[in-house]
C-alpha cells in the first residue's frame, strides 16, 4: 500500500516540502495561519520563504547555526496531523506550536503567554493515533525551555492545561453560532472546564501532543492570549501585535536553550 | 457573549467575507484546496476572486443570473465547519462540496464521479453539532440534481456512502505513516468499510452534511476518484485534470437544474 | 455453524416463507402491524395472504406484472432485522417501510406523508450491523421515486430525517410511562431533536436503512403523520384511515416508477 | 403531554387490554411467540383467550384462585418493553418470561431449563431505562421460586447468566447471515461470552429485568434449551415439545410457591 | 510471561498467603478494613490471625468443621480484584463481602442489612474483566443462604441493588469534596439511582460479583446500613457496633446453611 | 448534605489524620504500601509515625525546616483518591507518589527511576473527577524538580508516560490470571502501549494527576523499575532495595529544590 505518498525523498504530497528544502531542520515552529509564517520567520536569521501548498506556507531560518522551519498548519487538528506526519518524515523532531487563544479563567490577562502542560482532547484526530485515555501532554524538556525563555524575557505567562476543540462554536460553548444551539453534551462544558482548571481554548494542541508522543518525537505549545472569553469576544488588536512578537522571540530563545542543554536532536 | 464574531454585517472573522461581497449568493461550491478555487470559478460567468484569508480563498461568478460563491475550506472538518458557520451567516443556503477522493471498492474506476448518499462520521467536528447516532446525510433534492446533471453529461458516476476521516493515515488505515502503527480500534477498519459498502475516503463531507442539516440548510457532495486504494496510492495526474473539470461542470449544471426546479432559495 | 437456518430453499425459520411462495418478488412493503398487511395488499392486483408466523403476516400481489410482497415486521428494530435477513435470502432487494408516526415539528401537519432522508439510530439493532458513525440513510433512487409518486398524487408531504427509537416512552421522552422517569441522558432529548431538525419518531427505519445498505440492498421509508407530539398524544382516527390508504397508493405507484426507470432489480 | 396513551382505565394502545379484562392478575407469563400463548394457558385453570392486537396475544387463567395473564411479547426488546409498560399500568407486578434459547456452553444439554441469574445487555431498549452499568438482574425471590419448582419436578436445569441480543445473526455471532459479515466489535464475541460464563443467547430478558427493576416490579426468566450452538443450529422438535410443556408447568408451580411464601403482591 | 506471580504454591505476591496457610478454606469473608478482620474472625471457632501484607490482613477460623478465611480487601475495586485473583488461586471458591454502607432510599433504616441482588458498575476494575453490558450479579444460591440466615435471626433486612463507586465523593454525588465540584455526567446521578431503585452506595461489590462470575466462582455481598444519605452523613456509632456483629453472625450462619445444602464446594 | 465527613478540623474519616497532626505540612510523599511509610520517613529529619487507619499509615518528618508527610495510599485509584481528598482538606498542596513499577520498553533498565510526564487513564476513579479526554498530567514545576534532583544524584532515569491500570492482570494484559482470559478490548493492549511509547504500568498515577489538577493542586510521580515485563515477571529483590532508597532520596531533594525555587506553597 506504499506509493508516492510514503516516498520520503520526494516532495511531500500535502505540504510541498522535501528533505533537501529543510536543510536539516530538526525544529519546526507551527502557527495556524499562513499569514503568520513570514512574520515569525523574520525573527530568525537568514529567513526565506520556501513554498506554499494548500494551507501550508513554509519558511526557513536560523537560530545561530541551528536551522528552524516555520510552517503554517491551517485551522484544526486534521491538517495539523498531516503537517506533523510529513514533517516527521523529513526529519523534524521538535515541534513548537505558536498560537493565539481565548482565555476562560479570570486570573489570566490579555497578552499573557500560556505554556501548555497538557490539553483536553476535544477533537477527533488524536483519537486516530491513541485511545482517548492517553494523555495529550507535551515534552517536559522542550516545555521547560519555553518556561525558561519566557522568564528570562520577563514576559507575563501562565502554565496549565488548555482545551483543544474540533469546532469554534459549540465545542467552545459559544451560543452565537448560526443556529444558536449547543448540543446537550456540550451545554455547561465551558463552566466545567473552568471548574476543572482549564485555562484556554484553541484547536490544535492536543493532536500535536498526542501524535508527536506516539511518534517518539517532541512537541510543545505556546499561545498568546488575545481575547478573554469571561469578558468579551472582542480581539484586542494591539495585544495581538505584541503577542505575535513575543511568541516568535520566546520560541527562538527556547530553541537556543534547548540546543545548548540537549545538543543536536537525533 | 456576542461580539464582533457574531456581527453578520461585518467581515467574517475567519473567511474574510461580508454579505456585501457575496452579492446575494445562495449557492457555494466548496473545494478543499485554495488552488482549486479559481479553476472552478472559471466555469462560471463573470468570475472574479474575492479575497484570501487563512486557508479560505474565495471567488464569485454566475450561472445564468444566479450568483455562486466558490470558496476553499482547507483540509479537514474543523476548518470546513468554520466555513459553513460564517457562510451561513452571510446568507448561503446551499453547499456543494467538490473534492477528490480515493476509492476502496473494486467496481469503482479512476475518473468516476461519486455522488454521496451519506457519510460515515469518522471525525470529531460533526459530534459538536449532533450526537453520533444522527445521520450525516445530504439534501435529497440537491443531490438528486447532481445525479441528473451527471447523467445529462453522460459522465461515469456512482452513488453511495463514503467515509469522512479526521486523519489521512490511521483513520484511512494507511500503514505508511511515520510510525507505521494503526491503533487497534482502526486495524481492520478498511476491510470493514469495504464489507459495509463504503465507496471512498475523504475528510470533510460528514461534517458538511451534519452541520448543514442541523442548520436547516442544504448540502451535497461530489467527488472525483483520483486514486484506487485497492490498487495503489499513486494519483493519476491526467485523471486529476479531467476530474477537476467535470466537478465544476456538473456543479454548475446542477445549480441551474436546482434553481429551475425549486426557484430562488430563501 | 450453518444449519437449517441458512437453508435458503427451506421455509425461513421466523417468517415462515420460502422462495417459491414469493414468486420472484423483489419489492417488499413493510408495515409494522400484522393487521395492516391485508389492507395494504388490497391496493395490489391479485392479492392473497401467504402465511402468518409469529408477528410476520405476509401477502403477495402485483403492480402490473411486478410481484410485490407485503409483510409485517412487528414493533421494533430486532424483529425488523430478522425480517430483512430472511427476505433478503429469498431474493427481495427493495424494501419500503410503510408506517405511522408522531411528528415533533410545528410545521408538520396531521396527515402529511414523511419521506425519510435518513434516521437517527436511537436503537441497538443497527449497531450489530455497522458502527454507530455509519449513516442510516435510505436508497437515493428508491426514495426519489417515493417523492415523485407523492407529488403526482398531490398529497401533502415532507422530506427530512426522523428518529428511530428502541422504546416508545423514554427514548421518545414521554413522561407518562409507568415510572414517569426518563433517564438523564434522554432528558431534553426531544427538544434536542427538534432543534436539530428531526421531523418525527418511529421505531424501525434506522435499522432498516442500515441493514439494507450493509447488504448492498435498497430501502426507503414512508410514514403517515397520525399524531402531533407538539400538541397532543391523541391519535386522529379519521386521519389514520386516510393515511393508511395514501401509504399504500404511493408505495404502489413508486414501484411502478422505479421499475420503469431502473428495470427489474437483480 | 398525557393523552389517551396514559389513560390506565382505557384499553391500552398497543396490547389491547384493559384493567377489567385482567381480573386483577398480578402475575404474567410472557412467551415471545403469539402461537405459544394458548398452549401455555392450557396449563392454567379456566383459561380463555382475551384478545390479539399486533404481536400481543393474551389469555387469562388461574392457579388455584390466583389470576394469571399469559401474553406474547413478540421478538425483541422494544416490543417487550411496550408490553411491560402497558401491563404495569394494568396492575401486573410479577413477570415471568418463558422462552426458548440456544445454549453456548458445552455442559448444557438439550432440554435443560435455564433459570436466569442475570443478563448481558446486548440490546438498546434497556439503555432507555437505565445506564449501561446498571445490572440486568431478575428478582431474587421470584427466581428462587423457579428454582424450587424446577427441583420439585426434578427437571434438569441450570442457573446462570445469558446474553440478550438485539439481533439474531451478528449479535449472536452467526456468520450465516445474508451478508456473512459480522462487524469487528462482535467478531470473537461468542467465544468471549463463553469464556465469561454466559450460558445462552436470547433476545428479551435483559430488557425485561432492567425495566421491571426500575419500575420497582419483579421479573424472572425461564428458558428451555432447544439448540446447542456449540454443535449445530438445528432445532430439535421433540425437545421443543417437551420444553414448552415444562416451561408452563414450572411457571405455574412457581406462582403457587411464590404466592404461598409472599402472599398477594401489592 | 509467567513467573513467581503465577506460582500457586508460593506465597501470593500481594496478599502474603499460601495454599498451606488456608487449610483448604473454600469460603472467604471479605471486609474492607483490616481492623475488621479479627472482630469478624472472633465469631468463628479456633480463629487465629494469619498474616498482614499491604492492606490485606487475614485470619482463619471454622464453622463447625468448615474452614473459613477472613481477609480485608482494602478500599476500592482494584485491591479487591487482586484479593479475588490471589485467593482463587489458593482454592477459595465462595466469597462473601461484609461491608458497611450508606443508604439512599427513604424506606431503608439505620441498622438494616442489605443483601445485594446486583450492583451498578460505577467503577473501572470490573470493566477489565467483562464488557460493561455484563451484569454484576451475585451467586443466586449463596445469596439465598444469606437471606435465609438473616430471616432465621429475624434481623431487619432489604434485598435489592446497590451502586459500587470508584470514588467516595463525586461518584456518590457528594458536594462536600475538596473542590465542591461534581462533573456534569455525575450531577443528578444520586437522584437517578434513587429513581431507578438503587438502595445504597459502596465501593467493591460490582467488581467482586463480576470477577467471581467470570472465574466460574461464587460471590455474595452483605452490607450493614450505618448512614442514611437522605438525612445526614453522620455515622451512628452504636448502630455501627451492632451492624458489625450481625454481619459476622449472618455470614457464619449462611456458610453453615450453604454447606448443608450444597456440600463441600469443589 | 455536609456532616462530620466535611469537617476539616476533625480527624478525617478514612485516613485518621487532623490538621493539627500535620504540623502545617504542604508536601506529602505517597507510597502505596503501608510498610514503605517508615522506611521512606527515615530519610527525613525527626521522623515519627503518626497513625494507621485502614490502609493509610502516616508519618511526619522534615526536610530542613519543611514539614513533610509520608502516607500510604493502598493499592489502586479509589483509595488514592480518598487520600488526596482528605489530605487536601488538611492543607497538603504538593503530592509526590513514590512507587514501584514494571517497565514495558526494551530500553528501560532495572533500577531506572521513571519520572512521569503523564499517565494513561486506564482506571475509573479519575473519570469521576474529569471527562476522559482530560489529560492526566503532573505539575510541570514539581516534576522538573524531580528531574533536577535525580540528575544531581546521577541516578539513571527516564521521563515519559506510564499507564495506570485498575487491575493487575487483564488491564496490564497478563495472561497468568486465575481464568487466563483477557477480554477482547484488552487483547493486544500491551503491544499497543509499547507502540505508543508508554514506559510502564502501575495503578495510581493517573488518578493522582487528574484529581490534584482539578483541585488546583500539584502532583508528581516517581517510580522505580523493579521488573521488566519484556523479560520476566520476577521482581529483583536487590534492585528493589536500592530503588526504595533512591525514591526517598530524590523526593527529599526535590522538596528542597522546589521550596527554594517557589517558596512556601500557599
């Protein structure tokens, strides 16, 4: 059942990249939106865009001499899963998701960075890789470097767990969907997550953590808070700009710290 | 909890479109890949690209005097769900997915069009809209027009059910993933779907059908067979070109037939 | 493990029919109640009762030269499943359920015919044939002929999805059961189905659709509305009489149309 | 939401019986097949048929002065559930199912009576009355009287648990169905039940036990072994005749013993 | 994969007992608390403590000439499961749990003995031995002897089903836990169990029943009511003392009755 | 519904400890076996046993001036859950499980310490606190201190995920149970966990992680490898002795490091 899809020397079917194009990059930064790829890459040395295929735009840059890929995943766990599969074939071993998020706890502030300690698997893709009782948990070592890098910059941050949802409206218990209806099994879920200590909603981390761990690879997730669900749905544009910058800086610094501590990933 | 996200007059948060930009379009054609938007729109009259935001590229054209939107959904059910939510707010009532697919039944041929009678919900997004026992079934009336349009063109086609998966590898029981492992609950699933009469795999239809129906709206799905999983994973490029053309032609003709039979959708 | 049960030449164990008795019938009309068999058969030519065994009463008649079986299924999915299994062995390929139903949407009227586009699988039998994510969806071609036949008669009708329940009380969220208790997981289910666009409750269609499709056979369902759950539980007897007549007429006409369009089923 | 359906003085909607017709019967014997009602009633004093509506045929007789109803349930849990609901309204408090069954343990013999200690809930109806973790377990007191009555007659018998299935073929892992296919989640289930000590398959007991217990009522189940799944599917007709007689005798004797020990049920 | 753990001649890994130490005991009394072992054994002849390992304290005594083991299980289904596994290897065939419990029905009184007819499987251990649809039901014969022994002593008692929970707080819907939060799927569960006829909560019976039955062994459960959840959480100490005595007496008497009726267990 | 059980000033119902007895301890070390409490406490300053009630033996000691409780949990998640509930009421905020474990990966060696990054929730207790999609993940900060302490001692160690099972035999896919049977849904589970990167089996960590996190408290888990499931079930006694010592030393050192970095827990 193998074919061109499994040919690791070829250009990968969905993301349009090849081993050669990656220049040996072991680290990948993964924003969701193609339009965030180049702004993030701009914080790397010698950055250049590689290609765009479907929702996957890619750029390559350097942290000191360490090659780092930046690639968008598109929205949601399925396209993120395809990204991880194809990047893993090309040799990437360390994945850092860089996202934006809405917070659901009162003590979280706009602009806070959230470094994930784990994710609620409210999506279907991770279930194709591991049973639902399996923990969606990031790499301890890589996550620790995100903490250190954030502390060194003195940026406000939180660590804790988030919820990764397969929908933007009912899975996050938003009632302003087209139908205005949230099915019974999700009614009250927002308050439940709040009571259980969940910090925020987004749509990709639990798949990233689960897939990477079942592959024996390493993933972490860093999100910037651009909306407070406890107050309003409005996205704060000035916060957004600051957050995007900090995500790129922390990720870059974390690669440097991680590489120093652990050497070149195999 | 409302905010800018629910403002139906504003440009929608994810897709970047407004009511005004749609010119009253009630019909939308939904390919997955942004790069298929303009080629499909080229079969409409007076087609022009509207915008691109994230994985959502959009164009508008006409079938006779009927405005039709073409917009990519990106890969997977979550981004498709967001597309439906935001298009529904802007007044779209009839959705036709135009996709490519791999067939898993021996009697299906390369190049066949598959008109969906229903979809296996092997994804998480539809579960945020309706319990899993709810049928992912297209609009009878709209689907019937796809059948009629295909017959009029004398294109080879199949009707039947497909399987919409949240992953490209394990959910479709591909063993050439990075880890080579398919979890136990999916081992043997390909043969099971074959035994149960499933024609093909793709990744979006069951969410489209479920969400549209819970919204009281209308959806259908038309896919072209570009690979035969029973033989090889290789995609046939010449078939691909022909299929893409036929998808656009049949969808266009179906809108004409549907509009003639049912009048302007409300 | 085969035995007399699998002997397709013998009289079938539960339904008491043999191939010879069916005279080559490919179409079967399936009411639930044994007492509705002969009244339905009366709308066919040369109708005669065949036999009765357990809840299965059967009669045979003709539409032009096309032999058609009428057989009761008894109440519920399990006895319906046995009926389909044994009829399939005897060569029946097209099943049309003719039932009565209670509607749960305000826009449905007493006496309306409901032509099913799909069914919620709130029963256990279909799960013995296909995983719960599999769609309980009728045959597009056969369903389309029910629509055409109904339109030609100008009978008021609806198309849409229904809910097939394994119980008459709690599964349909009736509180006038013996205990008056509806378990928590079904509390609010009636309103949920209403919000999700479900038209009506009955007890057999989802098993019929699922089993027939996994067999590669063809099923459709036509029900007459004899009670409006949104108003009262009372069954309207005059409506009931009219509905029973219309069910038989539409089914008969649909066979004629289907046979004309598709020829003799294999 | 009440209506004629909940009127306990009226003739019940599905079974066609009223309080008056039952003459105060608290005990009901429940075979599946309408054709077994009168033969069972023949073992009672002054037996007479009451009515037949759908698959529910009923007769009334006496054990000494104790009135006892005999009524068929039809095949499967859904129609059995309706029977229990409507009989409970009419005042029946003690239900004894009298069925035939196929045994799956090597130590069980043709003609053995199986007195149920509990049932595997492989059906959907009981789940509409209680969560799946709830035990489908008969009345200890009533079951004990079945044991005593059987011992007094010196009939060979077994006590143990059975499996109540919503289908005759795949749920009982029969491969001689029309499609010959058993879904993956039921493949190996027959051996699993054997390994877990299950004695036999039938289709109604778990719903009977669950519903009666949630109603605060009392149920028991007595089945005669007419086929040995470990050897052949063939039903032994001479065994069948003997078994039917013994079922009626034991049930009658058990009513006498139970009434003597516990007095008139409330 | 065998090793010292499966060596039935050796001292068992967790409970610290060997075949030799058991002196041929076929019956075991199982309290939860190690501190209840010796007081229960004091009602047997020639009782002596055997050993203590982890939460498993054990003593041996006699009923007439019948050797009986008393061993604590610790709290919860997992440690109970280990106890049953290791005792079964050593030849124990009949298990009687002796516990204390809180009642949730208004008609149950402080000091009542509850003889279990079955248990709700609200715990995870039994699911490792049998699918969740399998009934957690005690041995009919052994349970019947508990009833007889209780009647002979004229102690007030109830028979019915209980709920075995994996937690003391949320699974029993107690809101005075540390967080004060009960997850949504357990909110309302106390009232549901009450409506469905459940008498009481404890934490071990369903695992005991399920495991013993899948092993072809025999289990029963006898609990004394020391708190009434419908009134207060307060445990009544004087009731507690009386209950503990009665549990031991009834179990002892039941062994005598059972042995007399059924002879030496194999 | 509150009562003596919720009285935080009283001696706790199950563990037999009061606030006063804890002397302000915020840290607790949690072995499973009561017999490991004093040996672990011996590595603390001024250690003394506090009490024993049921399977809960407790001792108190100091790391510098920091009071630390050592208390056994008994085997399994339910008794561990009760321990966490009652300790939390008494003011404990940081929990470190100290266990022994069998490893299932070939690269893990006897005597290795395993510092948990997360746990598979193959048990029922955690499900009473949070839905199954919630990650059983330890405190990042506390876990990081276990890593640092282990590195400083230069002990061989692994970080990764484990599986917490509600049974010792079938849940860990051991076939040398009494019945020798592992239910179908667990057959192949050992290999699956190996393929998905799970390092080891034990029975308590996932409940500890889940409950602590839903309480807003902090937990970590450190286990010593005393058996290699891939080779033999035999426990190595000399390894066992060394491992027990290292567990105590690392936990003690980690408290010192954690207190230094984070100050006195609130």
